[in-house]
C-alpha cells in the first residue's frame, strides 16, 4: 500500500474546491452564523497537545457557548470525568476546532481558532446554574467560521431517530472489560442515570 506524501498529488486527486466552499468562510460571527451557533446545545471540541489529539463532546441545556464579542466565544467546562485531556492540551497548545450541531439538521457549523482556559470568577458566574458554576471557562478567539458539507450526516442518517445501540456494549460493560471486572458492570449502568443527574452541573 502506498501513502500520499505530497500535497500536489493529493490535490490532483480531488481538484479545485468550489467557490461556495471558500466564500462561506467568515472571520467572526455574522448574524446568521450567530443565530445558528447560539441555537446549538451540542458541540465537539477538538484540541491538540504533546501527547496527541483529543475530541470531546460538550453539551448544555441551552446555548453551549456564550458570545463575548463577535470574535470571541466562551465555553463552560461543566462536570465530566476530570481527565482534563482537552484543558491540558489547550494550556500547552491553543489551537482548537469546534463543530456545532443541532438535532434534525444535517448542517454542521465549524469554528476554528485559538483558546485559553480561565477560572475568572466573573465569567464563571455568568454560567451559574442551580447554584453551581463551571470550574473553568474556555475562551475561544475565532479565526474562521464555516458550514461543513452535509453529506456525512446524510449518509449516516444521523437524525433518523433509530436507536442502533441495542447490540453494543454499555459503558459499564466496557469499563468491566478494561478493569478485569474490578469496575463497571451492570450495577454501574443501572446507577449511572441517577448519579449523573445529581452531578450534572
């Protein structure tokens, strides 16, 4: 098997991008990009660091990010597993990408930029819910915003409403496999919903 090592050879296989794919790029929030991103409750945050790359889903019960100004977004770091993979990466390498999604839409809006992590009290207070605040907030300076091609979600029928996970392992089963039965299992799965509900924020 031969691998492509040359950009010219790669571009020769695909040809020139269409005008629309270039002209749709914005450098900061426009009225329509703003409306779309603020309607999104789910995004995927991608980061890069010395140990490699990380992709992390980020979700909220309202807008997943807050606009600080047309070129600046704030993403709260709500409770998770405390691995801090994304945050560790950002502290050492600020490059980030976010993919904003909305249920039912095959459109994905991507933001590319640089990020920093802050524990600023005033900013954290702007996200307060149920008396709790995020431990930190990721502040993203926008370099580019654009819509992704919808074909991937269309091919996958992402929003078809089908649950195709019935024959797949649960998180508890995977954890049990990885720890030789010391963690996870059926009890982990049964208790997870109630445990997560108490520690959502």
